[in-house]
C-alpha cells in the first residue's frame, strides 16, 4: 500500500483540518477548575470521532480527576498491537494579551495553525485517529496491526488518573509497543525520533511570616518578609552559574554516552542562532562545561514559575505580606528518582529557610526521566516509516520536556515507546501563539499510517 | 471654654459617627485607575461637609492626578494660623477575603469602627472638620485661631499633586504650623506626639529574559529565568541579617541621640509581647545591635512588596516567564536623600544583575524623613491640649511610616508640624480589618478643639 497513505491525506485535507479546528475550540484546560466541563466535553467529542473513524469499544472512562478515553480495533490476528497514547487537555493561556489570535479560535496564518493545543497535544494525537480512519473508512477496511488508544485529560496537571489506571488494567492495555506523538522534529523537514525525556518534580514552597499583612512603614525592620524569605530560599537552591545547590541532587545523574553526545554535535544546531531566533534573551545561561543541548536534554534543572504574595498591581502598596508561595519545578534526568529528590529538596529548604518564618514544601506531581533503546524493532519500524516519507535518515534526539506517562508505560507495562513527534522548535508550547505547521499535521497522519504498515510487517 | 469641647462631642456622638461611616463607604482607592471616580466623589463629599461645618472658600481643586480639597476660616485677627492637613484617599483592600466585614461597609464591633480608611486617614482627618463645626455651628460661632485645610487624594499613591501645588501656593498656604492627624498613640490611653517619620523610596525592578514565555522542559537549563534573576537581585540588596547591601546606603544615616534612645526604653513596650500580639510571626527579624523600636523608627529598610511574572494560580504551569517585576521600597531615615539613594540603588542593581537578562529600575515616588523639634511652641500647645484630656504627660515617639507631605511642609513652607494622631498599634493599617477605636475618634475631635484653643492663647 505504498501510496494509499499519501492519497488519503491528499483527498481529505480540508475536512481533516476543519475537524482539528473543532477539537481545538474546546478550552480543555485541565489545571483550572473552571474548565472542568470543557475537559469532559473534549473527551466526549473525541469518543464520537473515534467511533466515526471505525474504532471499537470507544468510551469515556470516569476517574477521580478528568476522564480517560479508550478505544481499540483488534482484528489483525497474529500481528503486533500498538498502544496509541496522547492527551486531549491543554495548558492555561496566560498571558492572554500576548496572543495574536484568541487561543481557542484556531486560525491559519502562513501555513501554521495557531491555537492552544495545536501542537501540545490535540493536533498531534489526532493524527493517530485519522490514520485509523484512513485504513478503516477510506481504505481496505482493516488495519495492518492491532491498535489500542488510551488518551488522557490530565497530562498538563499531573496525570494522576492514568497513573492509577494503567497498573490496574495491565491486561486490557496489553500491547507490543506504545506510540506517542507529543514531541517535535529537530528542524523543519528533518524526521526525528525522541529517545530520551527528562522527568519532573513540581513543587510549591509556602512561607508564612506574620499573622496578617503588615504596613512596611510601621513594621519594616522588625517583621519577617515572606517574599524576601522566598528569594533567599530560591537563591540557596540554585547558584548564579545554574548549579543546583541541593546536597545530593546530582548524585544519581547518569551522563549520556560519548557516542550520543558526539551525535548531538552533528545536528543542525547553532547556539548563537538558537539564542537569537528561539530564545531572544541577552545570553544563554546555565551550567558551565555543558553544551546547550546537553543542558536542556541531559542535565537536571531548577526553575521558579511564579511567586504569589503581596501586591503586584498597578500603583504602589507598602505591604509586608503574611504569606508568599513559590511554584518551583525541577527537571530530572536518568537516574534521578522524583521521590528521593523531593526528600532532598524538602530537607534543604528546611535547612536554608531564614529566621522568623514557617516554611512548608508540597509536591504537586513527579515523574522520572525515560531513556529508550534505539535498537528495538518498533523504533526500526518508525525509522522505516519516516524514511519512506522524507527520503532521508531520521535523527535520534532527546527532549528536555517530560511525558511522565512514558515512564509509566515502561515501568508498569514494560513496553518500548516510540516518540514520533511532529512539532517544531518554534511552536510556542505552553506559551502565547502556540501553533502546529499544517503540513506536519498531514505528515503525522501519513507517518502514522506508514508506521502501522511497518509494524504489521514485523509479524507476531 | 474648658468644657465646651467635651460637651459638644457628648451631644453629637451618633450623628458624627454616622457621618464618618458615610465618608468611609466611598471606596476612594487612589492607586487603582478603576476607582478614579470614587476618589473624586470623596473629594466632593468632603467639600460639602466642610461648608456645613462653617468653613469658607471650600473647593475641590483639580490637578493632573486626584483633586485636592481646600477650605479656610480666617477671622481670628492677630492669632496664629493652623494649616490642617490630611488625606481622603485609602489603600487597596487585597486580600479581600481576609476582611471580617466588607472594607467599604463600616461596621462597629467591640468599640471599634472597621473599614478601609477608618484610621488611615479619613477617620482621623475628619476630626479636624468636626472640631471646626464644634466652634462655628454649635458654639461661639468663631474660632480661637485661624485655620486652613489642605486635604489630598493621593497620599497612598505618591502625593504628586500636593507636591506640585504647595511650592506654587506659598502665599495661599501661609500659616504658623501644620496639624496632621495621621499617626498613632503609642498605647491605648497614652497621649502621644510623633516627632519623627521615616522617608520612603518606592521602586520597581523590571527584568526581561527571553522574547516570550518559554516551556521550562524545552528550554530549562539554557534560557535565563527572570524570576530567578529577581530573587538574585533582591538577595544581593539585603542580607539574611537584615542589613542592606547597597554600597553607601548607610552613609548619611544619623543615629538618634542617647537621650532619645533612652526615652524609648521607658515606653511601655515589650518586644516579646509585640511579637506575639502584633506581629504573630516565629521571631522578630532585622539588624543586629538595634532594639526593635530603633529598627522600626530610626533605621532604613529594604522590603519587597510583590513579584509579578509567570504563573501563580491553582495547579501547575511549567513556564519560564519572559518578564518579572518586583515592587521594592526602602524606608529612609535622616539624613538619607531619596534621589541619592535611588542612584545608589539603581547602580547596585545594574551591578548585581545576572547574565542573560535586561534589568531596569524605576522610581515610583520618594520622600525624605522628617524630624520635628519638640521644643517649638505649637508642640507645646499640643502637649497642653493632650494633658487636658488625658490628665497625663504625652510621650514623644517616632513613626516608621512615611508622611511625605510633612517633609514638604517643612521644606517648602518652613512650618513646624504637629503630629497628633489617634490610631492604635493594632489598627491594621494597609491590611485587612483596618479599624479606629470609636473613642479615639471622639477624643480626636475634642483634642483638636482644645489644640485650637491653646494655639489661640499663644497670641500673634
């Protein structure tokens, strides 16, 4: 079936783009309580579309948090089974005033589809559903391999539901590999497979000072200031050179092999261009002695995401706030264990907390890093599928981001993961003007069809 | 007229309390653009009440910012003139959920009137208006001295309008002393005159990192984080012992005389009780080698009031924000010059700013500290008035807060200031549940009437 995939995509472009836009209009922000109903609506919408694509047993599975979506099509006797994973939830949209077009009104400009979730991950996960449709509704009426779908609605808010579901449903989820399209291509037109993901530990540091807010004139000089305390704790956790100061933090860090590091040096990547075109700051920062790619892919980090407390509006308020809260996350690399790092972090914060305040640390969520063996046969099938489309050899990269569920599939189901993503470096994930190249949406559908073909050819 | 003041207050209690409540219901928050019309409404209300009290030439004076209010009564030929100053604007009310009753619904509980502005400064400044009424409408129909009123609506937001107005209206404002009721009594029932105020320098530190918000997974380890930079700048400005690290910051600091410091030791003040009952933190903090009163009254400070940037809502967002802004103020003491300190601060911030970010510093407003000579005759008149009411000797204290206009009256008009305040240490200025003891409102009216009597007796 060499040309069926390309032909299917060619014939159904407009309809498939419109469907994705419909999906993107649902503001399924999983971290915000006020969007709870939208998240549920996105799940129902997806189930309907899965049925329309020909999938069986499609259902919304209620959980303690946001629902999971399951579907399957298991009629390729003797062939491997691919478990397709993705997420239908999206990040919040702040700062909303920095979007060129509204985040939930998908808009195509210069070949890109702009919307929250366009790339992360609605636009990418939906390629799997359309690939199935290409076989079942507009092709031979059967699939070259078996497929199961498990799609979650909490990837951006900790993934608690899927973490509870997977270990309890090993039989139902039995498969031979996992396919995830939630990563990116290293450069436009460069087929890419991701073989490493950082883990994450997301935390909150809460600092209490006085019993109530105080006037900085009356009390300044004698009352503790929780904002100052937060600044002191943060700077005691990471030095100006980007080195994390938590004792033991680097103890389990495994460095990439020389082969892997030297392969990264051959990638089309210029730190100068990256700084200028992607980051746009005065300079790149971070630990000395590591390249930027190594710092982003293979080194753990410590980042502050926000500091709440006091007065930040227009004008002036001379308050010493009673409380301040810092949101802080650490990216983890093999073989750092989130629970162990959490203990080290909490212990360090308690030690460096200044006088006069009470400090508590809470873990919001955590997941270990993942490494994938590039020699397994499903990675081989993906390499072949990508070579078919692009006519060139795919590169192996790592990603600085975290897809906690990949670690879960590895540990609970013992499945190899294929991270075949269609994003681009400037897709603005988690930021204003998130986008997906329209061409990559269609390449994703075609690539997934070819991957299913190649997996089917692997035999039992 | 020994008993007229007490009799007037006694006979008009309920009505005068109701009037104050009416004043407090106007949410005249000068720092918030959305309350602009409320600020103007408070000015108009005040002018109406000044006329009703018998004052002449009462008018709202438009400015580039919030309006000023002026009134006078100048028929005591050959007697001194008192310029009554106060402000009708109030602080913002955040965090609104920590108020027992809504901030703009004045409520009396256990002898206290709770509302934003009850103490700071509507409740206090209004005592002057009622004192005039006590003479002109319910007494002899004349005042023992001349009075002018100049009331501003921007005390909580920098006082730009009055700072521009006073030097240009020296003749209109000609007087012999200024009366300000915007400070507090050191303890309930202890008559107090304030003879020192700290100055202030309110600033904003703005830090820019990348061109846009970035995903902390993708970019963490290579992109600068403005929130981390803010923490680094803040901790480089003040050490953990409370010492400000800006070079030259303490160069012009004048220490109080030994006599003044030893008089503070005789005040009814226990650091332990202060910590427990007023502050409620785990410990008092601040520079070693100075008592808490000295740290709050006679030492300069550095306080962070808020840090904006990134994500601080419920849930988790893994963002490296493009920008962060810290609101920071410094309290100043004699003889620190706000402009000179601003230069030192800006220079230091530029020096300690970390790599990769662009930092700018902006001054929002500034005012020098003030010291008042306790031996001048108007302070003597206030001492006598307070002795009359309380039957005991008033104490001389300083205040850690700033009333920038006091410095202005001293420098532009060369007038001695009498700071006769009616607040109490637990009045929650600038915080939820601001209050004024109802008794102190009435004592304020009576005290102002007696002060006018004593000033009249000083002669020309």
